[in-house]
């Protein structure tokens, strides 16, 4: 009886050792794969960030330019309306 228990324990131990070896091999494979692709991922991230930064800057400049243009239009319209009111007031004689 004890002999069978020892065999089961040895079998269980060998199975566990094989499982750990398999897990270690898988971890090594994944680590090596990640090490190969890491420079590619870093380059992609740098490129993406550079494109985003340039696009963001261009968008910001474009929005500032649009805002300045709208402000200039608003000031011009207000000036024209004020002059029109003064001209109408002067023409009416009041």
C-alpha cells in the first residue's frame, strides 16, 4: 500500500515538474518574443506621438487663427453697427 502511494506521489511530482518546465519554456518564449518586438513597439509609439503632437499643434494654431478671425469680424460688425446708428441718429436730427 505504501508503495502505491509512493508511485502516485512520484507520478504527481513528475507531472508537476513537467508542467513547471513547460511553463518556464513558455515564459522564456514569450519573453524572447517581447524582446524582439519591443524596439518596434517603441518606434511605433514615438512615431504616433510625433504625429499626434504635430497634428495637435496644427489644430491648436488653426483654432486660434479662427478665433482671431471671428473676433475681428465681431469687432468690425460692432463698429459698423455703431457707425450706422450714429449716422441714422445724425440724419434724423435728434
